[in-house]
């Protein structure tokens, strides 16, 4: 399990030398008075989250137990004989009353004791090659179990990664709202100063106070959302909910994923498709097993028996029998109400259904890849012009702050610039997160996340 974890982490976080510019990442800027709550904490990286989750997540542990059961079911039992030892001892004591014709009677106690010991061996030598199909089916079931376990790991890595990047986005939104509060405080102090010197009415500084309180309330709600996001991450990776961890990281975008490459890779590497392919093989083996019912069976049996009987009515005190026996048994099916034909027909129908299930799953995966790739490309394009929008909104806000300080801009107009900057920054954060989320989904569906 540990070697599997380290392999997964190496594949995910060292994918092969893709360079990113600063514009391709979502970075956290810490510092100032708004970051004091994150002092004296332990930093938590995505690698550590995934490693901890793969070791401790309950779903993974349950899936690993299921896989271990499947491994235990792969045996040589279809080819091996069965050996049975039996032993039986019985005793009886009966009161017997005899009435003679002359009127006399007699009372006797009849006792008996029997001991039976035996050993038997039964070995099926031929069953229409069903035993070979059974053995191969066990191996295919193990392969299917391994794909199911891999699928559980993929889903877990996706959940951890998505939640990790959600927290990064929420941290940036908290930082953005903290910045908005700083701007609102500046506006409020300026409006209050004007009011105190008599150059402005009290309406402006009161309205500025309302906006400041609104921003502080929004920040409190955002911090609550962030705290709950940490709790959800702790649940996924199974660590104490009162853990003192914090995430300080960026959201890297892996460059442009090519649709044609993803389609080709998905057909070969998709965990879902590979598991269904194994299901097709299992269905074909079930058909072989059903057809084996048309062939004769040959069994070898051998045994050794020991019998001991003691009864007072025997001429001797007791009798004792022991000895070995062996032989072959040939069974040829002639007619059993078309039961074999019914099983074969049902197995062939199941085999066809497995083939159709594969085609349906393949169609669904290809469709999802096309749709997700369109979303992914749109999100990548959105990042660039949303960053331009944020830069422009920031320049407008700086100019508006100067105009407001000089008194040439009203408070309502200044608030519009402030909201415009907040919305532009949030759109950029959302575009980066959505691009990363769609990227992870593409990697999961195509089978390259692990």
C-alpha cells in the first residue's frame, strides 16, 4: 500500500517538466493584520493530503479489504480433490420384557455399541474443461477487483485535490474581502474627516459605515465557509477536526490538454473501460462453464472404513470390519429437461449484454471528454481576459480612490468601482478553479490521474 502511495504521488506531482508562468497560477498573498489567525500553524501540502488520505480514508480501507478477499478467492481448488474424515459412535440400552405362555416373565437389558470411522477422497478428473474456466474466472475477478480498487483511489485523489484547490480559492476570496474592508475603512475615515471639519453632511460617512459593515459581514461569512471547507478536507483525509493545519499554495494549470490524445489514452487506460473489459471476459468464461455441462464427467474416489459393533446377541463378543475401497465413476449427460441449453443461452445473452455495456460506457466517456474539454478550453481562455479585467478594474479603483479623496467622486460611484473590482477578481478566481477542476476531471476520465 505504501509503495503504491509513493508511486501515485510521484506521478501526480512530477509529471514531466511542464513550466508555468506566474499568470498560469493562482497565488496566495499573505501578510498584514488580516493573516494573524494563520500564525503558529502547520502547513499542509497536496502531497501530504493525498498520502494521508490513501493511508487513512475509510473508503480506501474498505476497498482494500474487498480486494484482499478477491485475492484470497484465487486458488487451485477447481483442480484439487476433496478429502473427508468421518467418525461416528452410537450406543443403545433397551429394557426387554419377555412373557412366556406358561405365565412366567423375564426382564433383560439389551446393550449395543457401534463405532464407525472412515476416510474418503473424491477427485474430479474431467468436467468438460469447466475447472480451467473456473480458475481463469477467479483471475479475471481479481483483475476486476484491482480496477475497482484503482477507481476508488482515483475518486479519492480527485476529491482531495478538488477540496484542496477549493480551500486555496476560498483563501484568496478571504484575502480579497480583507482588501475590500481596508478600502472601505479608508473611505469611511475620509468621509468622517470631512464631516468633522464640516465639509460634508453626515449622510456620506453613515453610508460609508453601512458599506464597511456589509463588507465585514461578508468576510465573516466567507471565513465560516473556509473553516467548513477545512473540516470537509479533514474528513476526507481522516485527521482530527481540531487539527491546526493551513494551506498556502498555488493552483497550477498543466498547460493545454489535447483532446485527441485524451481520447486515445482513455480507450486504453480508462479504469472504467478496463473493468468492463474484464467483465466481458468473465461473461465469456461463464458461457464456457455452461457449455461444459454437455460433456461427461469422470471422477475418482477412494476411501478407507473401519467399523466396530458390539451387541450381546452376536455369537461373538464383537465384530470388526476394516478395509480400503477405490474406483472411477463416469457420468454422461443424456437429457435433463434442456437445463444445460437454458444456462448456455442465458450466458450468451449476458455475454452480449457485457459487450453492449462496454460500447455504452465507451460512448459515455468519449462524450464526457468532449464536453469537459470544451469547458476546460473555455476556462483557460477566461483566465486571460478575466485577469485583464481585474487589472483594469484595479486601475479604475485606484483612480476612483484618488478622485474620492479629492471630493470629485460621490460615495455611490466609488462603491460601484469597488464592487466592479471585487466581481472581476472573483471571476478570475472562479475561472482558475474551474479550469483546474475540469483538468482533474479530464485526467480522471482518461485514466491518467494515477
